C-alpha cells in the first residue's frame, strides 16, 4: 500500500521536474537570443504551483 503511494508520488515528481525544467529552459533560451518571453499571469501561477507541489512531495518523502 505504501509503495503504491510512493510510486504515484515519484511519477508526479518526475513529471513536475520535467515540466518545470522545460518552462525554465524555454524562458532562458529565448532571453539568450534576445527575444525575451513575457509569461502570462496564468503561466506564472502554474509554474509557481508546480514548484510548490514539487517541494511538498520532496518533503513528504524526505528526498
């Protein structure tokens, strides 16, 4: 039972990490070529939510 929760949370951690890395890399790459992206409020809020959830899951499992 505990392993089922761990498995689901690890999958979510991986998904969040991939989405956050993609978002951050896109912003950084666009700035490097001189065409900065201005994120909408909704995108910024979603990135913040994913970051907070990532931290929550890491703290939950001590990783």
